[in-house]
């Protein structure tokens, strides 16, 4: 079966399918992966969109996601909750005396998801990052009842971080969990064995390796050209 045929399986699902992209930590490659996957789906003829509901610090990630989905959404639609300080959303929200409820976040996500075939939602940092008063990323995933892709780095330390997060997702009752193991420039001794060991320890949770795309892949033109290198792997996330 071709990669396009794999991707088109999503098109046969009900409108408003949501896939949450979380990570073992901040800076593990969630935005790069989300941008590649939304581009892959759209290239396959699927009406896919991507959001990053919470963004702190600069809005570079938001602009990249906007470019990778051909400016189908505005920056404010992609990122309805923006804070200028590079800290956890809850910290900034308190500084600005903003109270963003979990219900409001879910409502914004579902508003974007409703008219499209597949919405990718990129989370902030890892599962326990506090987004608002009395809720964190894991609570948002639980409320959305969606599929989850866990992004982690292929380097020393990933076994512990990936297992902790994957097991937490299972306890949440997350559906159809899979792991995207992102290649890095650091070729330590663990790189060749991490994927196989994670597959063994995670059992039914698929672990798929994403090749290293270079030191500066966070430009939309560069990232779109890199799509051919990972097209077959991305197709596996669409089954």
C-alpha cells in the first residue's frame, strides 16, 4: 500500500478527528514533527490542520505551523493562548491575571477541528506542564479523548523519559498511542539500540524512527523539502 493510501485512511474517518502531539520534554521536536505530519496529510489530499493552543515566548513555532499548512489558519487560530514570557503557561497567565479554563481550551480546539478531516494539536512541553488553574497537558488529552503521538529524542536518557510518559498516557486511557523517536545530531552509544529496546518494553505501542533532518530544519521551505526523507515513516502514523 502506498503512503498516500495509508494517509487517506484518515479521510474516511468522521470529520473532526483529533491527534494530540505531546513530548517527553520541551525542545524534543514536537513542532518539527507536527509540521511534517500536517504537510504530509495535506499533500495526500486530506483536509488537515494543526494547532498549538498554548505558546510562550516567541511565536516562531506558530509561524512554522502556519506555513506548513499553507496559511489555512491565522496565527491566532493556531495559537489562541499566547504569552510573551518563555515560562509555563500557568505562570504567565497568573502574571497577566488571565484565567483560561479547560472548557475554553477544549472549545477552541473543537471549533477548529469541526470543519476539517484531521486536526493535529501540539502540546506544550510534557504531560505535566501546567496550562491553567488546576489542569495540565494530561487533563487536556483526557478531555479530548483523542489519539496521541509521543515525540522523544533518540539519545541517551530517552528510555526513561519515554517509558514514564507512555505509561502515564496509558493510565490516562489515551487511545492509539504511538512514539516518534526523533533523530538528533548527538550520536551517542545508545542511538542504535534505543528504538529496539523501546519496542520491546512498550509492547503494543509502535515506535517509529524519524531520521535527523539537519541542524536548522525549522524553516518551512527546508522542512517541506525534507518531507521526502521521512514520507514513508509519516505514512505509518496515518494507519
